[in-house]
């Protein structure tokens, strides 16, 4: 695989992953009541615990996107 192909691949994966995290955030905001109700009944977790779990998930996903997609993409672009 050539560097240009890898750079293109990482660029697209970064864009797709940021799109997914944005979509997930919008869905969590728009359908907060029904999602919390379903998850709290399914996993027996309080609403406060669910909000913490959602924020933890989004924060970890964002860090993974930055570390595994964005940083390598930028490093290849700067080469």
C-alpha cells in the first residue's frame, strides 16, 4: 500500500468516524427520553448512571478517533 492510499484511507475513516459520533450525539439528544427508558429497563441502571455511561462512551470514542485516525492522517499529510 502506498502512502497516498493510506493517507486517503485514514482521511475517510476519520471523516466517517466523526460523522458517526455526531450522529450518535444527535440521536442521544433528540430521543433522550425513550433511549434512557429503554436502556435503564434493559440494564437496570439509573438515569444518572446512564448519562455518565453515554458521556464516557462518547469521550472514549472521540479519543480513539483522534489517536487512531486523525493523528496518523495528519502525520502522513505533513510528510
